[in-house]
C-alpha cells in the first residue's frame, strides 16, 4: 500500500470550495470564522480540508488580504490571529 501521495493545498477560496489538484479534488472550507462574519481581536481560524483516501494534504496556507498569515502542516488546521481592534474589510483565503 505504501505512503499516501502528498497533495499541496495552496489556499482555501470559499466556503465549501473544491480545488483541483494533480491527484484529484481537494475539499476545503473555513469552519471558523463562519463566513460572512464580523471578526475583531483574537480570532480562531479553522480550515477543514480533505482529499482522496490514497492522498494526503501536505500543508494548508492561510492568507489575509493576499499576505501569507500561516502555514499549517498537520490537522487540525487551526490558529489564533489578532484581527485588530477596529472593524475593516479582510479577505481570508
């Protein structure tokens, strides 16, 4: 049976996205914060990602406003981010 094939997940695009990878589809969604939503201060970000049974997610990259925030290599893909003290438009992907 051997080791699972690595699948590189570049980003999570939207709620319930299915991304195309060389080895098949990767299902991705933000579990926290649930979009669309208001975030302020310390915010927990959780991404759920899954792929074929014979593949594995090599890493999950989380971006805020096109800036790399974090690279997570093992599930659960969760981090805490300080979103700041003022409301503003932020794009998580």
